[in-house]
């Protein structure tokens, strides 16, 4: 497609998609929605399998329960009606149906063969495509339903300086490949879902007070962002819109905001009863403040550096995908106050080896709540006399331990039926993975060595599949053999040491070394590895920004100085996690930020720097 593109740098996400697209999942009917695979389609109408009447209600796709794909929609009288969204790695489609026909705006995001993220917007009326927005020779133009340029007056969109807006420029639809520091124009009231996603070169963002709404995943993949400030006018966040980018260490809130507040860089509702979002760039342990009653949807999504979480008894609800992708978590204690754990809350927490839940009454959960690790050596510890072993979802754990009122473990029993089913599913996955491995081995053998990026990418993907295949061995009753994964990653490092995928390969090799240790040694080893990795990464960033500052001219010096100070700040915050605030030296942060204020007092970074300096002063006074 000849449409608007921006560089997509999140290549390693494909590795997970390749593996998890092989996942087998049994179709199930859940609460008030049904797996679309269970419906019987005759012609263009879907029928309920039990009643044999045209289905009305919500649908989802069970085959996506343990993978990166997604489907959500509603039906009326057997046809799609209302909002609809489907996505998989490299594709996302969102729009509205009316009695089975597309109606209104449909937005498509696609990653093409060159790994660039493309955006196209189509307008439908009663199923007929009237026009579409796409790019032609670097200029946004309007085309008719047959793909021909048209002079029809467009009433929906406008385009200015690389940014796509609605017609009156109150809604920011897509930011393109926005780089460096960016200030959203005053007057914008809404930022659409994924508007800045994978703008990997975006280093800072200023959101004006006019913005009242930010869509889901708006800044996902913006890996250079280290902090974000919620403006005073914002009242609506659709999910945690700043999740899943790994340098973010703080989310701040402007004074006067009526809906949100920030404590220690963590985002809460104004009354601090809902924890909305935790910065994905943080490492180590976090204690949720007492008084929080709900952990919001996707609040800790993708926080791979989170190694321990302390949940107070005040928490009643754990939201959808709240801890999804927190692979650094090794154990977790769910207090007795928790009565609701929602869909995919702990999906892909692959490092978990023990879960302690203190509520004697099993909270209702869906089968995908603890997916992708429950078939491994994870033990569920529950109160003596409770019915977890007989409760749907909970009874899928291979090992269940029973505790007395003081938390002493009385016995651990196995669930043979669940273990057998898990082993059978794992064996099926391993067999399917072998087919994928053979395909990538063939592609790698035929790869032109002159195309080093392509060969390195194939090698990294192959190593990742070997890695996941080895992990599945535990569910089949065996021990993981990482030899092929290690061999493949070592080959990548030897043949392509300068590849952008080399750091990822090194991290995965370290992870495999840790997983080979006894369980009681893994947590300490993982924390040490994370500390080493972060120390190295921060020092590399500091050296880069110091060099840029020495060579800069004009306004670029303010940018380099801010980035250097912010990296010092991030380094200090990481150090505080291990030694505490009292023993952490913030002098380089203060020195750099004060220099920026002295030399560039009118810089757009000045208000942010003043806030950060005030926060440092407050943090040092209170000691946390």
C-alpha cells in the first residue's frame, strides 16, 4: 500500500508473536460473551450453537487467549453490529458495523515487509467505501472508493507538518514518525488511540491543558520517553496509555487535575483508591499504598523489571491485564481482600514459581487469567479447606499447596488430570514449533550474507523459538534443554556483533543461565543481572548525551542537556531502588538541570526541569 509510513523499531516483538501464534486453546463460552469459533456461520449469519438462533451479544476469539492477537466485537441478530476491533502482530483494524456492514470511519495499522508502520483511514456508508485517506508522494490526499484521486471536499480530516488531525484540528489522529521533543498544539482536546505508537525517536512530549482525553496505547513503543506529565485538563485515560515502553520511570500530574494524581511517579485516581499506571522502566520491588482498592486495567502491563509486588489488604479488584507481561515476577501474594481478578490479569508472567492467595473463597477467574506459565512448575498456595482445586481456572494449576491460618504449608498435592492435559497441549505446541523452526532454518540457509540485518533478524527469531520450545519441556514432564537456543544466539553475537538485536540476544542468554539455576537462587541472580544491565545501559546513555552536548549548537544544546540530566535522574532513581533514597547521590542531576535553567531559561524543558528539581528535593526530605 502506498500510505503514510513511519519506521517501526520494535522488531523483537515479532519473536513473541511467532511463538504464541502457535498456541492451541479450547473454545469456551464465558460469562456474557462467546467464542466466535463456537458460533455456527450459515451464509453471512452467525447462529448460537445451543439455541440455533441468530446470536446477539459480545464475541471474542479463544485462539487469542494466550497469544498476541485480539478480537472484540458485538453482534445483533447474527451479524456484527457496533464497535469492532481485531489485531495480530503487524495488523490492527478498528471500526463500526451496522447490521453486518461497515459504517463510518475504519482505521487500519499495518506493518509492511520493510517493517514500517502504515496508517490508512477509510470511510464507509452502509457497507460501501466512499473514500480513503492515504499518502501519495509524501502528501496526504483523499481518494474515492475505487482508489482514484478525488476533489470531493473532505469533512473529516486535515494534515499539517506531518501530523494528521480531524478537520478542525481538535483531535490528533496520528503523529507519523515524530522525532525529538514535541509540543502538542494548544486547542487539541483529544489524542486518538496509538497516535504516537512506536515513535521510537520521540524524546519528550508536552501535552497542553486543552487535552481532555488520551486513547489506549497512545505512547506505546516510545522507548526514548523517560517521563510524562498529565495536564490539568485531562479527565479521560482509556487504559494506561503510557504502558509498554521501557525507559519510562515517572508519570507526573499537573496540579489542579480533578481526576488524577501522582505519588512517587506512579499514576493514581485523585482519591488514590485506584492505581492506574506504573512506569514500565522501573526495576525492583514496589509496595502499593494502603487504601488502594483497585489495580487498574494494564496498570503494570509489560513491567518486565518488576521483581516483587506488595499488595495491601485494602485491594479488592485486580483489573484486566494488570500484570500481563511482568516476566520478572517470581512470586506473588494475593491478600484475602481480593475478591475479583479479571481477564488476563497475570498473562505471560513467565517467571512466576509460586502464588499465595489468602482468600478462603476462590475469586471467579477466566481460564486465561494465569495463562502461559500455569503449565510450568508454578505452585498455588491456598487456605486449608478451600475449594480452589475444584474451581474452574484455579484447578488448572499442576501443584496446589494448602496452608494453615498462620501461613504454614501443610501439604502440596498434584492435579494429575490438569497435568496430563497441560502436557498434551505442550506436546502439540512443540510439534507445531518444529515446523516453524524448519522454515526459519531454511530461510537462514538461503539468506544473503550481504543483507546482515535480515540474516541477524532470522537468526534471532530462530533462537527465540528454540528458547520457547525448551521452556515448554517443563509442561511435558521433562527438563528444558536450551542448547540449541544458546548455540543460535552465540552465533548471532559472533557473526553480527554490531546488530541492533545483539543486546536482546545477550539478555536472553542471561535469562537462560538464570533459569538453569535452582529455584531458590533464581531471584537473587535475576536481580543482580538486572542491576548490571541497567548500570551498563545508563552509562552508555550518559556517554552519548555528554558527547552530543560537547558537539551541539544552538537549541540542540538544551535538548542534549535535558536528556543528560534526565538520564542522570533515571540512574539515581534506579540506584535508589537498591540502596534507598538516603544513600543515593542526586548531585549530577541537580548540577545539570541547574545549568540548563541558567543557560537556557526560556527552553520548553525549563518547566519540566523545575518540577523534577522540586520532586528531588521533596524525595530527599521524606526519604522515599
